[in-house]
């Protein structure tokens, strides 16, 4: 029996107290599933122009994860704890995007997959593919624009520019297989965060900070956050266009999708699929 059911059936509480108990109880897994699924359904019904602008805004916002991380790194002395503190900057872009309700591709590896798993028809699959393609491209364009803005001289101190160059090497630091596995973990964590947010309530900010800090401090690869770094490396001639697509984008995109879809969407849907069947 869930806490909300216990509160509703308790003979020791009056009506108002039962409502108060229900408000403070943890939502049932089926309720969380439906909240997340509805977010996916809503996103899939948005117009192309709305998705483009929201996706572009998310890409621009994610650039601040790159920038703030570099600023913190430039101000810290070289030590073992430098990365632990600088990784706090990695969380900033996610806070802006999620609290600002901007469209982020890796969130949709959960929200847009649940409607597919629930409805199981080609029409929903088509809507999901449309959403993914528009949002992914818009996110990547946004990060590229942010990286281009960082090319203006004298905007930031030389120490910050040096830190930006150092952080920008991270997406190219490993081979295809390692980058793929790192991206699986990143996609897993971001999709898990989306699953956790409906029950986080007043702790939404803390949830975002904890999960995205884990991604940053673990040096995992996120297709949008790391795209700002990778685009900067290309623009400063530290990497080639081929490196951007072959070394970074392809394995990271595949890994994020595998992590988000298989580790969270499918597993969490399977856990409550029998309950969905009982309600139909």
C-alpha cells in the first residue's frame, strides 16, 4: 500500500488531514510514468518552429556549462581538488534549461519514448523521430553559436581562454568505445533525473545539481553539453570537423540514446506495464 492510499483510508484522519497526507506522499511509479509520458506527448504536438526556438535556446543555455566550468578552473590552483570544484560549473547549463522548460534532446530519450512504449504504433514513432531530429539539430546549432561567441577577443581574461581551450579537449580524450560507454552512463543519468523530477517537488534544483554534477565530475560525455566544448575546439583549430563527427558526436549520440532509452525508459516502463494494462 502506498503512503497516499494509507492516508486516504486511515480512520484517524479527517478529510483535510487525508488531503495533506496525500500531498506529502511520494507519487506512485505509475503516476510518475504518466507525468513523464504526458510531457513527451505535449512536446511531440508542438509546432516545428516552437521546437526549433526552444531547442536553440537550450543549446545556447548549455554553453554556460562549458563557460562556467572553465572560469572556475581558471581561478583554482592546480591540484587534485581542482576538477571536483570546477565540475560545479558543469551543472549551470542544465539548471537553466530544465527550470526554464527549454527543449533538451537527452530529456526526450525518456519523455518521447514512453508514448511509443505505451501506444506502440507507427504514428507515435514518427512523431518521436520528428521531435528528436528537430531538437537535436537545434541544440547543436545553439551550442555552435555559443562557441562562436566565445571567439571574440578580450571578452574574457587570458586565463579563462586558456581554461576554455583545456576543457574543450575533453570530448576528444578517448577512443570510440570509451566515449560510447561514458555517453551511456551520461544518458542514463540524465534520463533518470527526468524520472526523478516529478517526485522531487521543492528539491528539484538539488536533484538537478546532484545528478548533473555526477555527470560532470565523472567526466562523462553528454551530446549537447560537450558539443559546446567540441565546437570550440574546432573553431580554435584544436580539432577537425572529422574529429567533431567521428570522435565526439557519433559515439556520444549513440551512447546517450542507449543509456536513456534502454536503462531508464524501457526498464521503468516494464516495471509498471502490468499496472497500465490493469487500468485499460
